[in-house]
C-alpha cells in the first residue's frame, strides 16, 4: 500500500485564496504588524514570506525592525505602541528573540485581540475553555490538513499527538478534542510510544527528532500529519549539503499509512496561511465586521 500525499503547499494556496476572497469582501483592509528583532537569517526569510503573503492576500503589512541590541523595554514599548494603534489588527513577534530577551514576557504584552499567533495566556485560556479566540497557527493547519485527507467530520477518530509544547502539541490536542476526536498526548516520558502510536487514526508527531516515527509505529491506513522540521546532512547532494526531513520516516511510513504530509511542503506552508486567516478574524472581531462566508 502506498499512502496518498497530503499536499500542504496546494492546500495552503487554497486557504490563502479563501483569505484573499474574504479580504476583498470586507469594508476595509486588515493590517498585520510584523516585529523582527535582530538579524537571524532564518527569521528574516520567514518575515519576508509573511509580509509578502499578507500583501498578496490584499492586506496591509507593516514590518518593524529592531536591532540585535534592542532591550526588553524597547521590544515591549513597540508592542504597547502597536496595541494602541487603531490601524493595526494583528501583531506578530517573530521568534526566537536574540539572547538575553524574554520572549514569554514580550508575548504577554501583545493584546489578546491582536494575538494572531495565538500565543498569549489569554489565547491559550480561551482555547482551553472552548471560547472564541485566536488559535496558534501550526495546530490549526494540522486540523485543516487532517480534514482535507479524511473529510470534515473527524469525530471519534483517535488522534495521537507526540509532543506537548505550548506552541504545537498542547493546542493541537485541544483543537482535535474540539473536533470530537479522542486525543492522546504522548511525550518524552510516554511508555512504549510505538504501541501508543499504532492505535492512532491520526498521528501528529511534533517532536523535532528526524525520522523518529517508523513504519511499525503506524496503524495501516492512518493519516500522519508531520509537524517536525529537521535539518539533516545530505551527503548524496554533495559535501556539506543538508536537507529537511520530518519526524516521520516518510519512505517507510508511506508504505503503511493511508495519508501522509511531506516535509517540506506539508504542515509548514499551512502555518503562514493560518496566520493570514487569523489576521482577517482579528480585524473582523475588533472592527465589528461580519466574517465573510
Ligand atoms: P519542543 O522542543 O518545544 O517540544 C518537543 C516535544 O517533543 C516535547 O513535548 C517533548 O517531550 C517531546 N519529545 C522529545 N523527545 C521525545 C521522544 N523521544 N519521544 C516522545 N516525545 C519526545 O518543540 P516544538 O513543539 O516547538 O516543535 C516540534 C517540532 O515541530 C520541531 O521540529 C519544530 O521545528 C517543528 N515546528 C514546525 C512548525 C511548522 O510550521 N511546521 C512550527 C513549529 C514547530 P517533553 O515535554 O517530555 O520534553
């Protein structure tokens, strides 16, 4: 058996097209403020992509740069200023911050109604309580991909999320629970992880260990939504070359699974698409606009 590939790139393009259509029906333009502190090259690429895709969806994107030497107070005052700015609907603080800065404290300064990354305590609390709010982007992307593979109704499916981080594992578990799935959260202390995973209809590895999930961890026909992004050596591409792999061993697992996301091109592209969606939702909630169908 060979699993069908869940094409995150194509599905993310659909989500972005939906966002662009929704934006075109709004009475004004939502706006996203992106804050980048320092010179981290990977963060610069992510920020450029976020700014470009926000603008392509018809929204306003304002890029705020602070130097590597910025103090905690500099970062927090900028966030406070953006909170108060009537023209800003969403605030994204690009992580990681340079060494010496406290990311958690800075995130907590973001007004929950502008927290398009869904990372503040209020956003996490709203998700836990089942109240409307902005939900972390990567987990939202995981649910969308699972629905594309298995259909809208995920109720009764057994989901095993491997990982319990605040950014991915925990919110992913809560989102699948909200879809009436039966959810198991596994982590580094879980006993007999392969056996736990073998019971999953939907397996969501979010660990950061290259190709950890093997074929004999997978229930035949299961869907694997692979969140992990790991850079490994790729001597076959030449000396010093690297490539990206997921937490699942794609070649092996796709012999057993029914559906599987590739890395790259699976969950990754969904994250920005869901950020754009959150920006529209934040703008509608704050400005009293009806969310377009
Ligand atoms: P964290 O390091 O914060 O969390 C990793 C989790 O994996 C922890 O809960 C940890 O358990 C668990 N874990 C570690 N080792 C094992 C093991 N041997 N067996 C079972 N569980 C284990 O990572 P993140 O959640 O931030 O990210 C996870 C992965 O997802 C990374 O590869 C990251 O790059 C990727 N990622 C991808 C995104 C995307 O857009 N596609 C976005 C964000 C992240 P414990 O709590 O017990 O320590």
